[in-house]
């Protein structure tokens, strides 16, 4: 019985990194500079409306780093996460 690999360990699709700020409910989306991003997308570090979090993509979809002012005040949003309408 082996461990089932997570989609993060096997998916190497270039794409955005998304994080939701739990303070202002903004979804921040960052694209890496080496990825073909849609027009108007944020390349590099992106910040929420209240300035609590910053998100920076690391090329592959759902991979990135989060800078935050308050711990436990954000969640990573993936294709498998429910998004508000």
C-alpha cells in the first residue's frame, strides 16, 4: 500500500497562484513572469485590498508564496476550492 500522491506533487501545469484574504475577502491572483498570462493579470506579487496579504506565483498552478501581516488570515484557493459567485 503506497501513499496516493497529491495533485500538487504531480501537476506541473503553468498557471496562477490564488489566495483569499479572510479579513477583506479579496481573492488575490498572481502569475509568474515566465508564464503566458491573460491580459490584465498581475505578474509577480499581488496584494489584497486591505494590504494584509501578498501572493507570488512560483510558475506552476497552485504553487506560490504568501506574505502576511496576521497569521491564519488567508487560505490558498485552488481549482478544487469553492469560490464565491
